[in-house]
C-alpha cells in the first residue's frame, strides 16, 4: 500500500508525525514495509520555525518534495498547490492520499486526489465551526465531502458527518494530537518562570485582519492579572508592524515556539488564551483552562466539559473569561479525544484497506 501524505502548514506536521511513527511501528511489527509513505510538503509554511524545526524535533521523515508554493491569496495559493500536487500524483500513482486538518494544503491535496480517482483519507474529519467566513471551515467541508475514509477525533465529529449524510468510511479513532502529547511529552523543554503566566497565540485571519477585533483582544489581554507569554505568528507580526500596534505592557512577545518549547510552555503556564484550534485541545491535555478569543469553536466538547470559554473579542468578556481561567486548573478529565492510540488505529485501518 502506497500512501501519499500531503502537508504544508505547522499543525499538520505535528499530526503527520504521529501517523508516520505509527507506520514505522506497523512495518517493524510486520517485519516488512507493507505500508509505504511518501510525504509531499506544499511549502505553505516555509520559515524554519514554522516548518523545518518540527521535522527535526519530531523526527518526521523528510518530504520527497517541497512544492514551495508559499503565501498568496487563497485562490492563488490553493490553485498553485492543486496543479503541483496533481503532477506529483500522476507521476507517483499512490493507492491513497492522506490529508490532515483544515488548511488550504488539506483541501488542495484532497481535490487533486479525487480528480484523479485516488481515494482520500482525512484525519480530523467532521469538525465544524459553522462559520463559513473562515477559510478553514470551507476547507473542512469540501475535504470531508470528497473523502473516502474519514478519521474522526471524537463521537460528536462523527455525528456531525452523519447529519451531513456521510456515514460510510467513518472511523472514530481519537485525536492524533493527544498521541503526540503522550509520546513527546517527556521531551518538553524545561521552562522556568518565577511568577504565574498565561500562554497565548493569536493568528486567525478573522482576528488579525480586523483591527476592531484585534484591538479588542489586546485590551482584554491587558486586563490579565498575570503576565502573558505570546508566541507571535508571522501573520500577526506583519499586522502589528503595518499598523504600528503597541503590545500591552503585560504581554511578552516570543518568536513562534518549536513543538518541544510549546509543550514546555503548556506544562508551565497557568492557563491558555488562543484562537488556535490545536492549542485549545493541548490546553485540555495538560489540564489547563482555555480562553478562546473567537466567536465559536469547532471543539465544542471542550466547552461542554467546562474546560474552554468562548470569549469573543470584546475586552470585558475576555477579562471575565481570564478571571475564570486564572482561578485554578482543570481537575480530573475524561478521555474525550480517545486513548492516545489514534495513529495506530489509523494505520491499521489503512493497511486493512490495502489487503482488501
Ligand atoms: C494557516 C491555516 C490555519 C492554521 C495556520 C497555522 C489556511 C487557510 N490557514 O494559517 O488554519 O491554523 O496555518 O499556523 O490554510 N508566513 C510567513 N512564514 C511562514 C508562513 C506564513 O511569514 O512560514 C506569513 C506570510 O506572510 C503569510 C501569512 O504568514 O501571508 C499567513 O500564512 P498562511 O499560510 O496564509 O496562513 P496562516 O495564517 O499561517
């Protein structure tokens, strides 16, 4: 069985690391390389600290090719990826294409494959924010509806697919990001900070491209009783520089964190403030409350579990949610995202397909 994995943006490297490792384990157990994987990097993320550092730290097999698509408008970026991925697929003739999450690289990989009648397996299927202004929501919907195999992180994501009429090929396997935290957790950087702090990331287009929302978030952050360590995404850096934005005095800005640094900060922080999807879950895995500075979340289980508050971008609501989060971590937690063996379940399912 020949798998062609398409990655391109930071969160996909973390997810693909888990499945690549599980493929290695599957082949070692079988004593023969039954499952062969080739990785294609679209080049959507290209800075060292947004891409290569993840391959280095997590020992992800090097991509066979980097398509160097880079940044651009959504149509231009997705179109360039589509054309370049298609060429690779025609040449490599994979049995199946594996895509992750909800980025433009995900959708381009899925579309290129189905047009060539290559089945698509989507890891992190069934997530919905129901906000179609988000590019990620369009990418999720399109990818799920052209996929043959849908790997869901939770029961609720599988139920959502059923509501959209997708019931065949659906497998609830848990969240590969939970596997990653379990496997790489001991490699977390040791972060020593004298006083309590919150960990923060802001990068969503809907927040960075709307200064009313962005300034609302900054005002909310300024009211935090503890200092805030913010890992600065290049998109946010560009917006801050262009608009001459001044960070509140309690916000300490860092370069984007490597995965092991991120794990270290997650361990050491008191709570998390973010508009990222992945970090909302990672906060939960580390027993930390999360303030989500968006109007909705696709990770609704976290809100239902009392672990996450969707605070929007109004300063008063953010300040109120921060007060709640600063008031202690999470107690005992259920395994809403599986048992930490999602990678193994995914590879077993794919390998069984190869045999059928
Ligand atoms: C993308 C994903 C988002 C994901 C995020 C993780 C889409 C639509 N969005 O958003 O879902 O949460 O990745 O980080 O696919 N840039 C650099 N260096 C890089 C990468 C980006 O400087 O290595 C800058 C460029 O100026 C670029 C901007 O960041 O224009 C935005 O990058 P882009 O890949 O378009 O989207 P992200 O905001 O990273």
